[in-house]
């Protein structure tokens, strides 16, 4: 697992990558920059998929999870209670609980840069 910093609008958000094949592959892409929009429960940014182990896909997410898959990099800040409708999620990390409120205050459109802490 690796600590990372996600920077958006001069806001520093602490997160940790997990020990999945997808997270290890994503780490090789750091620093990573993308732009996206707020859907109301997450920030979605188009992103090239990386390598992953299909056995590590899951259903749903926890608020604060970070996913990469299906052509999207997403910071999932809400919607956990209804997330079981979303299959084949590739979760690569999680935002520190104390920093989750920082994500919720970002503007509708934003650029993110992810780098090693």
C-alpha cells in the first residue's frame, strides 16, 4: 500500500492505494493527471484502463473509495448505500476519512493530480 496526495484546486487530499494488481499498475503511472466532473456521488474522469486482476473486481464501494476501470478514474465520495447496483468495480484506493469532506467541497468541474506522498 502506498500513500498518495490528490491535488485539486490547490486542495491536498490524502489517500492510500490498496494492494490490488490495478493499484500497483496505477502507481507506475504517477504522477497522474485527469479532469472530470461531479456526478453528485463521485468525480468521474476519463482515463485509460490499466492492468488488473478480474478476481479483484467487486460490487459497490465505500464512500471515499477511488476506482479505475471501464474508462473512468473516479473518486467515489457518496452513494455507498446504493452502490450495490454497480458491478465490476475496480477499487484502487481510499481517501483518508478526515479528508473526505474536502472532496465534497470541490467545484463541479475539476482537474486532479495524483502523486506519491
